[in-house]
């Protein structure tokens, strides 16, 4: 047993771990700046201790995930997926009413003193399940891939996606729904489906996207979306995105303050203890504004380069995957991280609407923070076990 649990150094992908640990350090620095500038925070030490505990738990979980043999991961994938659905389904009865009133979404599960977001774990269960379905289907049709087989594959993927999106619809969590959609599109893109199907599918998605924007920007369109249970705060986010300084005293207060903070950092920033612009929820969704104001344009570029290097190392792992199952898992994890990075930074600098998506390893620790570590652990697992002789699932 001791030998089974021993992590061999030569099987650890340090090139992937390097940007992860650098981002963790940047996260601590950014958290310190956010708490230091927050007038409501009486003591920074307990908050940083909490972040440290989440980090220790995350690193431990990452290495445990890394050493799980592929044969067990394969067998347990349907169980993980089902459990993630059950946890999210509990939100129907046990969602946190305080967080629901504050955020307008029912994504926080309250079980006694414990409160967390099941959707973060459902992202990982969803990635595993999509990878499981594509791998199994491709092994059955290894001799030939026909349009009929491709449609069957897409049908199975849609079936496991429907309950996920239904739960997101109930939770009123549009931002997280987009994460699931990006994961779905990424895995479908590399699944080997015919380009005839993919070109039509992506064309329809493009048409729906443009139609959605047009609906949001017109009064009649907003009435249609209201009928589909879109809420006023969701429309306000669009208006705040398009005209942040026009509504700076109301619906776009957060965006306007964030843009002001980033702009005030100029080239080199003001320093970590000299943040002067108040930005709501700065330790979480708006953490990028701390980097922008404290370290300026240079600091934000360094952070973005770190994320580029992280994604690059993930891509290298995917390209060298010797097992299809791992290749699809890493693709899903890449899409998960990529969407979080682009959406968070994009919304902070005004390129995208604000959707409440945290920045991986930088935003304040919690369920999403732990899910980041598990995602990295899944990719490390592929590298750690690449020389082992388990039967290909």
C-alpha cells in the first residue's frame, strides 16, 4: 500500500505545476491587496489563513486526484456525474436564501453550517462524463465513423447535458451555463465528428448568439426573453456592459469602478498598499482590478502571460495523451479554465458582460478554488500514469 501511494518524482509534470504555484502566489498577493483596501475588513490575517487552508486542501486534493488509477476513474465516472447532479438538485430545497437574495442566483447549497456551490463540482463530473461517452462510442466504431454514428454520439452528449442545463436554468446561473456550453463545444470539436455536422452546428450556434444579442438590445426582444424567465438584473448587466459610465451611479457601479481602478494603475501601478478606488466584491469576481491598480499594465500583462503558459502546458499534455479518455478530459479542463480566464478578465476590462465567474487560482478561495486544483489533478494524472500498464478503458 505504501508503494502505491508513493508519488514518484520523475512522473510529476513540474512544467504544469510551475504556473499553478506562481498563480497561487499571485492570488495571495492580490487577496492581500483587496482586503487591505477594504474598509469593512478589520483584520486581514484570518482571511489569509482561510485562503491558506483552502490552498493546502486544494493541493492535497490535486495530488490525490493525480494518483487515482485510470481504471477506477473510468468505472467511477458515471457515479461522479450522478452525484454532481444530486448535489445540484438539492438546491431546489436547500439553496442559501441569503446568497440567493444577494446574487439573484440559487447556486449556493446550504447544509447546516456548510455552504458551497455544487455547480463547481458538476463541471468536473460533466467533463468526465462527456469524455467517457466519446471514448466509449469511438471504441465501438473504431473501424469506421459514419454520419449515423456521429449523430448517435451527439445524441448521447445532449442527453447528459440536458439535466445539467436544466439545473442551471433553475439556479438562474447564466454565466455558469456558458461554462458548460464551452466544455461541450470543446469536446465535440475534438471528438472526431464529421465536419459536415460541426460546420452546421457551429453555424447555428453563431446565429443563435447573434439573435440573442439582438433580443437583448431591443424592447420587444427583452419582452420575449422575460417570458423565457430572464430577469431584469440580467438585462441590466448588458446595459452596464455597453454603457458602464452612463449608469455608473446605479446598475454599472461595479464595472465603472473596476475600469477606473485598472486605468488608474497606468503603466507600473500604485503599489499594493496604495489602492484608492473602491470596487465591490474585489476579492472575488473583480480581483483583476487589484492587479491592474496595484501593478499597472505591466503587472496585468505578466498575469496574462502566466495564464497563457498554463494553457500551453495543458495543451502539450493533451497532444501527448496516449489514452483517448485522458485526451478528452484534458480538452474539457482546458475549455473550463479558458472560459473562466477570458470571461473574468474580459468583464473586468469591459470587453464582456459581468457574469460572476471567478479567476482561477486568483479569486478568493472556496468551492471554485478547490475545483481548479481537481482539474489540474486530472491532467497531472495522465502524465503520472502514462507509463503504467492499466488496460485502456
